[in-house]
C-alpha cells in the first residue's frame, strides 16, 4: 500500500491514522520522548484496516509524553508563552522614522507586493506536490522544452508520465492557459486579512479572526492546521486551544502564508507587523509555525525600506527566538550564502537538513524562500524562479518570495509577461470576494498603510 503521507495528505482531519501519525512526527521533531511509540504507530497507521479506538488510545499516550531533558532548542509549549513584541510594536516611531516613501511610491510598492504574490503563487501552482516535484524532477520536466531555468510560467507538455504529471490546476496556471489570477488559499488569506483589518483595525482580537473565518472562509478550502482549527471552532474551542487540540500541523506553513497583509500595512515597521501576524496566527499555529508567520510579516514590512533582500532578511530574523529551530535553520542558509555555495549546493543542503519534516512544514520552506531571495540577487524573475525550482510547497514559497520582491521593486518594475495574463483580476473563495481587481485590493491596502 502507499505510505500514509501520500494516502491521506489533504484529508487529515477525518482520519485517526493520519492524526496519530502526524502527531507522533510533530512530537518527535520538537523534542518529546516518543521514540518508544514508533513501532506501534507504524503498525496502526500503515494498514488498510485501522482500529480507530486503538489509534485514539495511542494518540493520548503520545500527547502525554514528556519533553526530552537535553533538547537544545527553545520550544514554547503553548501560545501564551510565545515571545510578544506587541507593546513595543505599538509605539515604535524609530521603526517608522526610516521610511522615505512618497505616496506614489508607497502605492507602487504595495501594488507590487500584491502582484508579486499573485505571480509567484501562479508560477508554483502546477508543481505543487512535494512528494513528486523534487528539484531534479522539476528540471527533468522543464529542460526538454527549453524552460529551465524558469523565465516564464510553467509550460504544459507530455502528461503521460505519472512521475511528471502537473498539479490538477494546470489548466488555469500554465503558460498560455492563464486568464486572470487563479484562486488559491495563499491568496484567499491575504484577501481575508485585508477584510479583517478594514473591519477591526490593528486592534483585532482572535475572536474577530475566528468569527471572520466562520463567516467568510469555506471549510473545504482550508487545509492542514487551518482545517483542524476550523473544526475545533465549530466544536466550541477558542484560540489558542484551537491551535493545539488534535492539531499535529501546528508548525506547518499555513500561518506563514497568511502573514503578508500585516507586512503590507506596516511598511518599515517589522516589529509591529510581526506582532499582528502572531496574533492572527495563534488561531491555528504555535511554536515554529507561529514564528514563521512573524518572520514572514517582518520580512515584507522590512522590504519597504531595506536596500535589498539580505537586509530585509536580517531584520526579519530579529523577531524570532534565537534558539528556535526556525532561527537556527535560517542562519544555516545565510551561512551557506556567505560560503559562496552554488544555488544547487545550497538547495541540496537545505533538503538534506530538513528532509525529516513534511514538505509543507514551515521550517524547510522558510529556508527555500530565504535561498531564493539570497541567490536571486534582487532580480524579480530569478528570485521567484529559484524559489519555485527548490520544490516542496512551490506555490506558497513562490508567493512569499514574489511578495517580497514585488515590494522591493514596485509594480512598475515587474516584467509585463508575468502580470499581463491576469488582466488585473484575482479569483477568490472568500465569501463576498469571488472576483477582485488586484489594483483595487492594493488601493484598499494603501489606505490602511497610510
């Protein structure tokens, strides 16, 4: 039979085997004494005839395991213990004093962020399956049609090989087939975040986030940690318990992809952007999953005033705990860059160091985004191309890298062949926003940033 990862990926919330397996993985990755359960977990999860009651009983035992006493990393055990810079962020004139953007430039940069996110997401969308699309396989697919390295959207060619079959969304996300920016959860959450800030401002609460999800976000358009948190809301839990109860995906990439709007609306103020992103993220994520959201929001906020990607990355690094696995992993990528490793060597190093994580885990994907920004050398096309060619969560990574580069360069500097197929349109699953003008979303965002 196929592995549990490929069999149940995308259907976690309904299956006791998947919840047990991924919780055991999460506990193993974050320093708990769960190694002794490995054989039992395997026997219960790798079977066509699961005994659900036995899965739940073993899950209880896994969740009760203690932390290893010699674990070297900082791992917060609940959302209340996450580092919080909200107080300092609310009053950070020094962070804003460096901004020297005219209204026109601010507008262009925010519009660039929205467009860059749309471009990067669409570029990565056909290759979104980390089980299949490794860097080598991406190259194998693109080289025969003279499309490696990527300089435009992914082309469609021979789909007879199951190993080189594109994501089902290829009909709206491959070169020549794009007519408006296709709907994606990586973009839905940016729209939803904009609505949140328009309704409640920066003083929004987790209760506001919860209500907005239930009102505007279709349950079946959520995945992994978000779907579990949504289910927990329906069952009567409130944040931060929604992030932790039977939610083994709490350190995956979901909160990172929701953070852009807090960067757009806090230009040059990474601390405040990070604090708002963390508050929103706490509905579904803790630990490195929540810190990845802080990092992403700070990265985008910093891009408004930083001279280039290295400086924006350095500023973003300051908002996450030094001894977290995320911070250490990102430090290793920047060290590889200083050592003049080639991009291929750097990606191989990242994938070796973090192959034990699921392909949508926050840590490995944040490293690929960092590599794309560093080796992309401040070039929009090169950055999003390298980021997507790194594999794993290609559309999410491409979206974040595109967002950063769009802010750094501004909308007017993004090459037309990337943006023209959108016709200024973005589709969404968010209730009330099925069809959107990208320029209109940007204007609304500018009003909040000003």
